[in-house]
C-alpha cells in the first residue's frame, strides 16, 4: 500500500478531529498506509482515558498516530515555531519512513507540505477547509492590506499553484478562487468535498422528543458566529412559546454564553449550556426539534464555510434555522426544503422565521427530507470515496477521477 502523511493543526481528541479527520481516515486506511500528525490541546491530552482510546482506535485501523502539543501563545511566535517544528517532523517522515502523498488540512500544514514537497518531490493536497485569511479578517484578528495579510495571501496563492490537488468545501468558494486566481487553472485540479458526517451515527430518533427543545451545536463565541442573532432568536422564541426550551451544546464557557443569551436571567433552567462527549452528540440532537446556526453571512470568508453541524443535524432528521451567504447552505435548504432562512436580526424577522419553522415541522415528510439531504450531500461514504479518488489520481492508480461538484449532487433532488 502507498504511504500517505496527513497533517492537521486540529487535535484527534477534539470533536472536529474525530468527525472531520479520523472519520475519513478510517475508510482510507483500507487502501493506504497512513501516518497522522495532529496538534493536541493540553485540556484534551490530560484525559488519559480518551488518549488511550484514541491510540487504540488508530492501532485498530493501522494508522500511525504522531500527536504533537498545540501551543497558541505567544500569538505570532507560536504559529511560526509550530511551522518550523512541523516542517522538521514532515521532513523526517518523508526521508525515514517514505511518503507518497502529503495531505495537508488547512493553510499552515499546506505551507509546510509545499516547502518539504519542493525539497523532496513529494506531491501534496491543499485541503483548504474554507478561506482562512478571510475568516481571520471577519474574526477581527487580521487586517486587510496589512503586511501579515499580504504574506498570508501570497502563501495561499503559492499553495494553490503548487498543490497536486486543491479541496474546497463549497462550490461558491471555488467560484471565488477561480476569479481571484484565474491564472492558476483551478478547475483542472480542484475537488469540492463538503463537510461530511457519519450517518450511521447521526440518525433520526425512533420517537418524537418529549420536550419542545431548539438547539444550537458548536462554538458560538467565535468571531464568525452571529451570537447576537442567536440571542434575538432565543428571546423571541421564548416569548412565542412559554414551553420552548433551548440547548446550546458547546465547549465555550457557559457563563460567557449565558451572559449574551440570557443577560437578565429570565430563562433560567429553560436555557441549558453544556459540552457533550463527541461520541454522544447524536443523542443530544435526537432530543431536539430543530437547530439554529447563524454565521457572518455576506462576508467573503463565509463562501468557504460548510458547517459540520449542518450535516449532523440533517442526518438526525432535524431542520436548520440559518442565514444567507454561508457557503452552499442556503442552496441546500431551498433545494431540499429542510429549514428556514432568516433575513436579519430584527424581532419581526425572527418571528417570521418561527412561523415558517412551525409550519415546516408540521410536515410529516420533513424528517425524511432532512435525512435524504444529508445522505445525498454530506454522506461520509461519498466524502471518503472522493478522497480515495483524489489519492488515486495523484498516484496514477486506477479509478482516478475528480469528485462530483456539490451543485451537481444537490441538483439530483426534486
């Protein structure tokens, strides 16, 4: 089997590492000998039980796991130091263990893979996972036109130019990149693979929830999540239905989240804010009626966003409440009729969205439509197969074809 090296700055022990890294590698490990480099946060690594389980998982699938420590500060020095250490590690892996392909998830791993690849001749995949420079601008941690921004954009262009293949999460992001870098001939080398979910885990509940609960899954304190929209939605929904309860399933600090969503303490026990074991997220979703996700729609950064939570929510047969301008989200909601799009943060817009949501939830076919949308757009099996074909194309193996663009897959829905 060909040897591949997967690089990510995410941790295998965090939820995203399980759902968006290891989930794919399980399937790919049947055809490739995989080494996995991750960067683990101290709070995750300190959990000895989860650490042992992760090593056992990797061993069962023949994946050689090389965990590194994630260091976030000092703010500018830490990423530079991390890049240097990552480059030395990748160089050693290529020279000592041999590697046919480097799969780099996001920008810093891609920059490392590009440098090492130029020195060794090993091709790399630039798995963009959204438009990172634009995300930093939206979050307020990077200023457009600043020296750091210019360097970041130059690195993005170089990685796109030199990558054997480029993976985009959304079609609209690919359209943007083709306009931004017309000379790079992206169409020939780019695959659209949206965020996928393990739909064997994320399935509809056998029985309807006993409580009326609207949920929100994932971080809400990031600079690109519209927590002010969520606060307005919760306030309007709480008045709309006195029986409605709310669950925010997040690793964010509960006190900070509650301070925004319930500043006066009026909701009390009606609002629950807590993390979930990644292995039990589906249980949380199955106890809800719908789930809310508001991102900084309209920003360039959001063109590349394919929310993991949307795949998991739809897989559980739930509709989503979202906003326009976020990757392919609005297109999928409209095409499959699996959610409600909120136009702004006004009380009137939230009330209208709640009316639409109530009407949608009275549709007996809703759960099956949500599930079908998940299967046709976000299936883990289809995502893994797309990556398998990507690897095969670089290595010149049989069956090497590009993945089907997301708009062609979604167009199959009536």
